[in-house]
C-alpha cells in the first residue's frame, strides 16, 4: 500500500454507474502526482492515508464490484520503529 | 484512478474481437504520454477525465469481458478543497 | 492500452506450456524499452499497435488461460483529433 | 517479487475492516520510497524481505480476502550465484 | 512480458507456505534492478529469460495458487527481425 495525503474533493456529474454512491478524493502521492481515490473511511483534507490498488481496492469497498483501482484503506495515526 | 485529458479518437480496423463495439480514445497522462482508453461515458476532445486500470477497467464497461486495461470512468467538472 | 511498435520475432524453445501455440513479438514502447507480447492479430515488423496488460491481456487471446501479461489488441490505422 | 527492507511499524486506528488483525509494516524499496505491507511472516526492523503485489499479495495471507496489495512473502537469508 | 537476465539463486528459510517447493531466482531487469522470480523452467545464471507478472505469473506455475507476482515463462534462444 502507498502512503498519500488528501488534497481535496472531486465533483464529477457524468460517471460510471458503479461509482455512484462513493466519495471521490484527490490524493497526492510521494512524487507529487494527483490521483483520484474512493474513500470509504471518511478521510479529510490534510490527512495522511494509505491506499490499496488493484483487486484489493475493490475489496476494500462495501460493494466489491465498485469500479475503483485506488481506495483509501486507513488514516495513519503515526508510525514508529520496532523495538 | 488517474486524471488525464482527451486528445482524440483512434481508428483501428484490425482489433481484438472483444473491443468491437467500444469507442477508443487517445488520452494524455500527466507526464505527457499518450494512452488508448475505452470510453463508455462519451468524453470529448479537451475534456479532463479520470480513468481506471486493471480489473476495474473491465467492470466499468457495459460488458465486463471487454478486453481493456484503461477505461474512462467519468468527466471531471471541478475539484475543490474540503471545507 | 499502450501504443507500441513491432520490432521483431522471438525464438524461445523452452517455455511455459500455456504459451505453446502463440506467436511472440518483440515490441518497443515509447521510452525505448523492448517487451515481449503475444500476438493474436498478425502484426508485422514496423506496425504500430496498441496492447493490453493484466487480465485483459489474457482475455484478448483465443484461450483466456494463455499465460501472458501483454497482448497486442489491434493494429493502428491512424488517429485523429475529435471534430 | 521485489526486495525491500523493513523500516518500522505503523499505527492506524481507522482502517478497512478486512485488515483488522494483520500487522502492518513500513518497508523501503530500492529507490528509497516507503510503502505499507501486510506482514504474515513476522519480519523485524532491518530485515531484508521479498514482497508480492496484486492478487498474489492477497493469496499470501491466511485469509485471501485480506485487502492488501503488498505482502511480505519471506525473510531473505542470503543469495548466491548459481553453480 | 519483460526480458531479464538470471543473476543467481536466493536462500530464504522463512517464507509463505504457497512458495515452498518452487525455486526462487534473482533476476536483473533492463534498468539494473534486482527482482525475485519463481522459476518453473530451470533457467541458469546468465540466461536471458522473459517473465510474466500479475495473474499470468501464477498461471505459469504448475499450481496456479503459487503466491508469485513474477514468474519465468521461457528461456530466450534469440530474436530476429521479421522477414
């Protein structure tokens, strides 16, 4: 999973039927690129999140047939070295 | 999902059977590379769209057996910071 | 799907059983890298083609269990801006 | 599979239901990027591991429905030239 | 499929159950990066091989549930321009 930051919300009136009831977020990855993700966890702008791609992105949604290839899996509290 | 811009249409007389009835579009991604996508939403040249890859690309088509790895999922109206 | 050019043919006597009866082609992608693709459409050296990856690459073959992650989906005649 | 090094542990209270009981690790890949992986093998900070992506990442977990796209598959003891 | 060269063998005592009886090889891709692949064809150090990723990597193994995302599909004899 990749670590990204939430940048904002996206408005999109014409879209694939299978995305209808999901929130779409703009994320920025660690090389500065902006990507669109489905957000089932309720992340807010500025949050650091980790995201799944591929089939895992679909399985992370309430409906696994959601047509997403990038889904927020969790909001990061912090990370720490082992020990 | 990635954000790309529609550049044009592609003509291709010899193609895989499972793509027969789908419109093919040329998109430009954010590093300037041109890619071919299936377009089930009716995007036009100049539109900003977001696209799905992998199995999600197939599920975004009316027929999920469509042999695509890149499908336009929606046309972007605008995006905005949370608030 | 990505746009690539056919460079040549590959000979490979020891290979996975599920590739036995498929033609293998060497393609060059837009950053100059050479890749190996299954060719069910009969492309020739110099042709510009577009290719599918992932599960779509398998579904583009007569037998969807073909062990390919890159398959030629069509030969490009030309592309044009929308009008 | 890619070779990466374990950097630390991640704490994340809000996350997708299907990740609940899995340890999450921060790994560094060979270009210095930090990624989040599910760890079913018990790797420790500093260990060199190899990881699977895609559907293989899910199958490498006790529960194949785990919503992961990166899973540690093994801890590397050493590698050696053939012969 | 990508063209890579076999660099050596990897020893790894703690690994995912589904990889138990498969040989693991270290390959070098065309940008010099080292990757770990399952080898069902018996490649040797120095061989040029082509590899599959994704679901094709699993289907190229005797047991398609093998937890691999990179599998050697064949040993390259030579390649030649079309004629």
